[in-house]
C-alpha cells in the first residue's frame, strides 16, 4: 500500500495537469495520492474525474500561513489540509485573497528585477496561467530560466528568489492558528508540512507545534525530501509527545523539482488514523470517490 499525501499540479506551481498527475501517480504504483495545490481547490474535479481505477485521490490543499517568530519576525508555515468543504465561505474568501496576494507580491518582485535591468516582465511570468491561479516563485523562476538569467529553477532560488534574497518580497499569509481553525470549521483535517525544512528560512519552535496540536492539528509531515535523518527523528518524537499522526509525502512539483511521486510515503495505519481525525463526514468528495474517508482497511 503506497500513500503519498503531498503533490502539486499545474493548477498551482507543479507542471503536470491534475489529470496527468493522477495518471502518473497510478503509473508510479501509488494506491493513494493527495492533491495539495497551494491555496486552491481548482484541480479537485479534474483529478477525481481522471483517477484510474484502483487509485484513490485525496482532495486537499497546501495553505500558506504565517507565524510569529522569536524576535517578532514572521515565519512562513505551510499547512496541508484534506477533505474540507471547498465551498466553505470563510475558506473561499481567504483563498481568494491569498491568490490575489500571491500575484501582487510577484509583481513587486518583478518590478525590483526590472529596476535592476533583469530581462523579465509580468507577461513572461503570468502568461499561460489562469487569472485566478495561485502564482508563485517557481513561475518567476521559470521566466528567469527562459530569459537565460539562470540555468535552472534551483539556481533562480539560490541567487534571486530565496527568502531574504535580493528580490524577495513577503506575502501577507493567513495567521497559522486561524488557518487550522478555518479548515476544521470547514470539516477538514490539517497536517503541518515540512516543519523542519530549515533551508527555506526560519522554522517554528516546538512550543508553536504544541499550540497547534491543542488547536486541533492532526498530523506532522515527517517524511519529506527536505528533512534529513536527524530532522525526521526529532519530528517523530515530537509527534509521539503530542499524539500527532506521522505522515510522509513527496511534495511532487513535476519538472519544477526533482522529487518523484511516491519518493516519500505515509504508513497505511497512519493514513487510517488521519482519516479518523476528520472532524465530520465531509460533504466533499461525493460518494463516487471510493474509499474516502473510510480508510485503507474498510
Ligand atoms: P511561493 O509560494 O511563491 O513563496 O514560493 C514557494 C514555492 O517555491 C514552494 O512551494 C516550492 O514549490 C518552491 N521552492 C522553494 N524553494 C525552492 C528551491 N530552492 N528550488 C525550487 N523550488 C523551490
Ligand atoms: Fe510549491
Ligand atoms: Fe510547502
Ligand atoms: Zn508542497
């Protein structure tokens, strides 16, 4: 039983369409794949409709949130959310705001680059994207690659786009605890994504994780490509202390990252436990999606 609970399609900053993603997931031998595009549920219908027999698609999202760090500095935190009602008015409003915020922040980053004489413009970043798509730095990275400013997406992050880098502009994301509650109110379940991926910038402390657990967080993403063995061991023990479910996911982004679907997985027993923590039977997905949320055994 292979379960990958973290994957992105071209609806956000991956490169496979939702239909291509689920076909690739089945080809990779997965039994369950979660679609977790950033701040949108726009790919759910297409992924569910295209799921090959035998593959279960868990509808989800990766929510952009912000926490307050030690010196009062903001810390970006990603929250994986599953099986929530995509029509929840509070959630729809906040995700719509976030997607607009993503765009205006990227426009500011482009303006800084243009001021420095770099050969990019808004069109080269946003062309081909839906007007309401959750645009992100990977789109700008690809524009920089196409303009031959850098040789790869990785290089673009290293030199131009990383947090605190010369062109980085922060977003106004959802306060972390608000996001946990908003997903719970929408009937969904939350897992803290790549909590110890320090390469991306500052990370939250264990005290904040404990506060999240008290607010209803269900799980910790332990097995993630950006966690080394030490980070995994510490997170596993934190999960035990806080009674949180241990999950794993590849954070697949198609050609925008090098990780393959199924490169990191969730244990079937952990997946079952996660489903038992879904606060209410979701109105979504409709019954035709087999096995969600009944678990791997039932
Ligand atoms: P944004 O959502 O615009 O802040 O951009 C963050 C996204 O960029 C993440 O979701 C990843 O998909 C991607 N990302 C972050 N760091 C890197 C990196 N070093 N190389 C490639 N992609 C990255
Ligand atoms: Fe991403
Ligand atoms: Fe993330
Ligand atoms: Zn992700």
